[in-house]
C-alpha cells in the first residue's frame, strides 16, 4: 500500500560564477540546481532534480513553473510506481506544454518528479534506488567532464587528484575550435588515461568531417554531439562512416521515438540520455536497456547538482554495462554539496552511498547562501 502525497517542496539554488564558462551556446554565468522534495501522508519522502542549465535564467522560469503547475499535476498520485510518474505528469501537462510551446521544460519537471517518487518508493521499500530499479547497487566507473579549453590544465590536475583517469574536454568554440588544447591534453595523458571530446552540436557536416580527421590520431574515446541533435540522418550516417572515432549523443533527444530512432540509425556508439531532462528514471531505464540490447554503451548524461548525479549513479548501476558516470569538473559547489559524499573516486570507482533510496538526504542548509527560493506546496489526495 502507498500513502497519498501531501507535500511538495521546490528548492532553487544558484551559484554565481566569477569567471563565466564558455560553451558553444554562449557563456554560462551561473550554476543552478532545482531540487524537488515530495512527502507522503506517512512521512516518507524522496528527492528529485530538474534539469535547468540553459538558457541563462531558465532556472528561474522552471522554479516558478514547478510551483505553478506541479501541485495539480500530482493530485491523487502516490509512491506506487505501477504507473510511470514521468508519463502521468507529462500526460497531465500535455496540453499546457503544447500551448506554451514548452515541451522541454514540462518534460524536465516530469523527470524531476519521476526521480523523487522512485527515491520515495525505494526508501519505503528499504532498498537502494538501484535495487528498486531491478539492478544491483555497485560502485560505478566515472569520468571527469566539462573540461574547458581555457583552464584545462587546472581541471585535469584537480580531477586527477580526486582519482579520475578519464576526462572529457569541450571543443567547438574559440580559437581553432579548441583543438590545439585537445592535442596538448592528449599528449599529456598517462598510458592508463583516456580523453573524450564534446562539441555540443557545434558543426555542420563538412566541418565535422574535417575536425574528426584531425582528432583521429589522438585516440579520443568518443566524439560527442559533433552535429546538431536534429541534423539529417544522412549527415550522421556520413560522419559515422567516415571516422573510426565512436560517436556519442542523446542529451538533446526527447521522447521514446527519438531515442529508438537514434538507436536504430546506427550512427551512435554511446547513448547519453539525461534522467533530469527527459524520462526520469522510468523513461530512461527503458531507453538505456534498449540501447544495451542493441550493443550501444549507455552513459548517463548529467549536468546539475548532486541529487541528479547520485540518481544517475544508481541508474547506471542498475542498467549495467561498461558505461561511465559523467561527473562535471567545472566550478559548481552545488554538485559537491548535494552529492552526500563529494566527487572523489574510491579505488577508481564512484561509490554509491549505502542505505535506502539515494542513501542520504541532501544538506540543504549547507547551501543557504546559494538559495534563490524555497516553496512549500500542499498536495491533494
Ligand atoms: Mg555533452
């Protein structure tokens, strides 16, 4: 039996960056985190996180949207997962998403709810989140991502000191598209280290072909989003055929159909759905399982605060395979603070925290100086 949901809390945090982070979409001036806490009538609770990195100030919009529309969308729900929470919430907000022209933000809210209700259900069942998902709770392999061309040496040093041996560097903007810095970083790798690169949709096909040729001798582990996520299938095919570098993508796909089409297309070797951006745990588990069946590697995409990171770690643990957890190495105290354990590896792996659900409650009070808003909403049975 499950008790009805009684309370939703929406916590919006933002860390202001003194030194903005350049990306292919412009400067990131802050690091937001939007957390949901949902409680039921018997006092059980769960935590979720909503993707809100772009556009600038998009986190403010999503925090208000969550408080405005989620109470009605959660009416009558329980921690019973017979119905996938992501689908229920997205269906209830379907007309609004169309009318507002905002299917993305609505999917992101539904994803956050899905994670929170899985965490709540796992705590009620007294099992780790990974076990509730049908897998094992194990420590997972991880890589350090978000390495910027401007400060890559510092980021490599910090993440190496935390135990990381696999890294992902941003390319696709600035002088020479950052390829010179990638060549320098690659030449400085130890034999047991690996470098991946992320172009964040920067190029058209001719440019991607040319850049891939230059990257080929560096032995990079994968090339992520060399083309816009909605580039024609023929372009993805042409690039995959022309290069031996494995192609990665998925953070900008939305919907079962889009993911299954990308899997069937055969151009991607690494699939990267983001549990906070679309699908939550229920939607992404199905997609990740299909990807594995078809021989792709599942690597959770993640960019946000520590709750989404730890939920992604449980997801990877449950899905299994050789995939890596994405751990952002650019400046973001909200990632570290809300992870419950910090970002360091242990014997080369990212440890889960033992215990039911996520295994911990994020320390909200520790981030009081970054709190933008906190809203508490009553839910109807
Ligand atoms: Mg990426």
